């Protein structure tokens, strides 16, 4: 009988963890520019020099983005696409 209770408790724990993971996955995400560590970006950049995840070469590059939970980008010190693009364009003009 004790074995059945232990097995039931273990199954309940695993199922609860699965539900929590699903709830986390369903949270809304947003692109946050300027917060990705080198090699930790999610997909392409503003410059168009690559189109794959994990190819950023510099920490916190304004042209690289990472998916973050909605509403947390500013807290992380990041920018939305419109803001990042404006900053990126200013940087390009200074380099010219």
C-alpha cells in the first residue's frame, strides 16, 4: 500500500511539473534588442549579416535580439525593434 502512495505521489509531482512548464511556454514573448550575449541571439540581426540564432559576436549588440517575457525588455535594458533600428541607424551614420 505504501508503494502505491509513493508511486501516486511521484506521478502527481511529474504531472504538476509538466503543467507548470506548459504554462511557462504559453507566456507571451517579445523581441528585445540589445540584451543578447555573444552567441545567444535568437535569429537574424538588423544589419542582415546573418539570419541564424547563436551568431552574434558581441554582448548586447543593439542589432541583435532575444525573445524575452513580454513587459521585461525595458527592465533588462533592451529596446523594441523600432527603437533599436533608430539607434542602429545613428551608429551607422557615425561610422560613415
